[in-house]
């Protein structure tokens, strides 16, 4: 029988435990209110309970809030998330919260910087051996300098509303002034060009005669005019009226569904239908509650548009469906997902008629999907409204580790494939490169068969030193937020998009972007230029632009995954290797080593794997670098692979296109020949054997031999880079590449035009 003292001690312990649980319940209530959508007094029958109940760790660095009604709120600081979960577990021991992933990995850089979750860092530095050297037990000098913590905003209290409105007022005035300065600068710098063109006109000379593809532009202009006239002569429903016509039976499976003069709308479906394709829009929910758009390009003769209810957002949980490739008949199409660049939407892949990369791949026999990042043209969240600053507290990391997996998951769910081909341009490559890093979200690697990087944005080019970019780098975070706000970045641009006529908006968009990024339209089809800028800009967060241009991140470090100090150390290593092998030092920002092939300067030091960005399961990479790109330094990224700094990455294709500027890889008139056909081939070569058996062979890939298909190797392989120097119609090779119309090209286009003018051929 227990003694009185034992009973008293047990009773005291129970009371203390009850008190501790009560204190934990009170603290949990406060923390749940702090991280919830609304304060308790703001909730009603319509909102229901919006208090936080748990922090769900998507990655070790990305805890999202789960509310009482099952909704999701964006990422919060790790410390706040751990506090919520700890209190939750103390109150509800029977249903413990989801903790931080146990496989959280930190990546160490050569300069001592640690990238990754702080708990992984603590384990690495606090749980080390006691007999290790003293300097190895020191805490890291810096943690995550490339991705500093995002600001945290709570429920919309009165003070927070005042705070937000002050920022919105100040930013609307200051950012408008900034935009006006940029517009005036663009107009001022364009005056010499306008005067020169005017003088050439006065002196009876054609100012466009010096354009690289002038003759082909004129030919296509004539063909387009005749096609528009033919359409106006009486085609209402071409798919129905011509399903049994000579055109349909002559092997042309892509009959245009739209025609006539170009209306230049901001509508991908309109341009797809002009090319004989169609588009359906899927809404996708990310794991932190954002609703983003996924566009599916398809051939209406082969695929029936799905019901709108099927295209609605699903659960935020991803990769729930098992792949299904039971159909081995070879009738399927291999899925390809395209990700767009900064300030653009996926419409950038759809503006060049048959030269559009999306349409070219679709007509080649791929199942093409276009992913749009958060906010885009229609900022949407499952819980938050436009004016809530929490909807805008994100940067490139969230686009990579949250948007990208959600898009991949939905494509694989719809198609039944275990993997897909992934194509990115500019910022699209950045978010993919960030997501695949071993301290970010490397688990998505197993869902990707190949990553095709167009104008890869990993290292900054010389353009980041321009005066207007320097200004944004000089001002501090507080001033940046006062000037550009804590919501969307210069949202008046989207208002102008809705108000201005398409031709004026397109012309103005080109002048502003040309002024900012120092590129030209020399290689684009000039008649289509206004289309190209209908899909830019889109809504992006001010925090995202601060990551690109502010004083702390990319503009300072000049790299997406390494610090300036590490870059300097790598330059010194390269210089020593150059002296030791070929006795010529290599500058960190120099041009290519010369035409021909890449320098084969290997490094067998196994310690390089420790400092690599990517781990063993990384998918193969293929890279197309623009030789005249001043915005990013693609050559340096190629050198990173060639010098074995990424021992786990197979580079199956690499090419430098001399003379190409940043957007030429998707908009140049010869981009299909220089980029598109190679992308088509690389995707098919790297698709798995099982997937190839289930799919039809894409056009242009039938002659690929068995030994040419990609097979993972024990040792990484970096293909020798190719150099393409053919530019303009004065080069026979370039003239042949661009001639004959858009897409695959009709080599008898001139003859066809003659017959059209004579009335023998209808289009």
C-alpha cells in the first residue's frame, strides 16, 4: 500500500503536469492566433475557424500553416513553426504534429557558408566529435546569405492594416516615379534610332534591310497577308468544314481554328487555335495554398477537352497518384513541362506561330504543358486576398520548392507517366536549379527525365552593374519596401496592360525592356513583336524583385547558390589549373576559350562532391547558352560542369549560340533550328525505355539509334560544348535554317505564295 508521502508526491506531480498543460494550452492559443488567418474577433460563420493548428514542414526550411478548417497559409519562420508544433504536442499528445523532415540536409561552401535548415546545421556543428580540431567546431560564419528570412505578417489587425496602407501609398507614388524615369529613359535612348530610321526613309532607303533575316521576314509577311485574306473570304468553322477536305486528307493534321488579321490579345488559346492547336487551363493548388495556372496544349483532332470540373484545384498534397503506363501500344505522347522567365507568363512560349517552342514540340508529338508561377495575371490563394501582405511574402525559393513540384505533380497525375521532360528559360531555369539543390527539394529529381536550360540564369552578367540596377542595390530593405511596397511589384504596369491598346502596349513594352536589359529585336520576326509583350509583365512580389535586385541576395552575390567569396576562390582555382595545364590564366568573366570544343580540364579531387550544389540523384542537364547575353553568364555555368565541380550531374548537351541575346533562344526566327529541334531530340533520348515503348516517336527522332539513348553512368559525363556561329541570311547555313516559313519549314514557301496570289491555293 503506497505511503501518504508517495500519494502526495504523485498528486503534486499530476497537478504540476495539469498546470503545465494549461500553460501550454494558453500559449498554444496565442500562437495559433498569431499564425492564423484572422483574429478570433474577426471570424464569423462564413469564415469559420481560421486559427493555426499545425505547421507542416514541406521541406526543412518551408513550414506552412494548416488552419482549423484544413486550409493552408504561406511559409512562416522556422522558429515560429517549431513553437506552434511543440505547444500542439504538449496539448494534444495523442495526435502529434508533423515535425521537420529527418533527412534535412545542409550544404557547406568553400568559404564556410552553410546553406540549408538551421536544425541540420546545428546537428552538423554541435553534434560533431569532441576530438575534432577547434576550428572545425566553430559555428558557420554565415547561414543562408542567399535566402535571408522573409518578413512575417500576422492577422489583419487595425495596426497591420494601417501599416500596409502606408506602404501601399508610399510605394504607389515612388514606384510610379521610378517607372516614369525608366519610360523616359527608354524614350530618350531610342531617339537616335528613330532619327536614323527617319533619315533612311527620307533618303529612300529601307531601314530594315540590314536585319539578319530581312528576306525571310518579307516572305512570311506576304504569306501571312494572303492567309488572312483567304480566311476573311469565308471560313467560319474550319475544323468542321474542312474535316474531309483535300487539306485534311493531304496529311495536314493541324487545321487553324482562328484566322484573319491578328487581334493581338493576351490569350494563349487564341494563338494556339491559329496554329491548329488548342489550349485548356488547369488550376493547381500549391502546398502553401496558392492557386496557379497550368496550360495544356493539345491537338483538337486527337484529344477531347476535359470538363471544367476536372480542371479545378485539387488537394495541396502532391504526388499522390501512382504512374500508370499499362498502355504499351505506343499511342501516348511523352509529357513536357515548360517554365517561363522573370516578369513573363508561359505565353512567351506561344507567340511565334509555328516557331513557338510550345507549338513546335506539340506538333512534333509531345504532350506539352505550360506552367505559370504564383500570382501571374490573376493573383489567387485558397484563403488570402490580394491586399494581404502574406500573399506576397515569397521569392524565388518558394517558386522553386513549392510551385514547381505542384506543377510537376499535376502533369504526372493527368498523364500517368512517372517522369517528364522539364524545360526552363531564364528565371525558369533559376527556380529549377534552386529546387534541385541538395539542401532544397532534391526529391523531385526522380520525377524529371531531363532538365533543358535555355539561357540558364545561375550567374549574373555585366548588366547587373547598370545604373538603375545599382540604385536598387544601394537602398536598404526598409527603403526598398517603402519604394516598391510589400505587395505586388509596380502593379500599375498591369493596369496599363488592361487599358492601353495592344499595339501601343507591345511597342512600349519592347522599348522599356530593351532599355532595361539591353537587347534588340534583330532576330525576331518584327511583325510578331507586339504579340511577344502581351504576356509581360505579370504580377510578381516586391520581395521576389528584392531577391533579384536588392542589396542582400543575387545582385550582391552574383550567383543563385554561391557567395561572392566562393566565386573568387573558384576563380583562383581555375587560374592555377590553367597555369598548370595550358599556361594561360582564365579570367572569371571572360568569353569562351575559343570556337570549337570545351576545355577538358578535369579535377579528380573527391572533396569537390562535398561542395557541389547537386546530389547523386540529379537528372541529366542540357544547356543552351546565348553568346551575347549580358543579363546572365551562361558560360560560367558551363565551366562549372566542365571543371567537375558538379560530379553528380550528367550534362548530355551543351551549346553556345554566338550572337544570341537573352530572349533569342525562344523568339529568334531560327530558334527552332538552333534550339527547338535539339530540345526535341534531347527529351526523347533521355526518356526511359518503358516510357518510349508507351509513346509514339516524335517527329525528327525516328533515326536515333539505340546506343544514342541516355544511360546513367557510374562516372559523370559532360558533353563537349558546341559552338554555333552562323548568324543572318548572309550565312548559307543560317539562311537554310530560317528559310521556308516557321516551324519545320516549307521549303517551297515562295512557290506556294505565287500560287496563292494566282488563286490556285487556298489557305
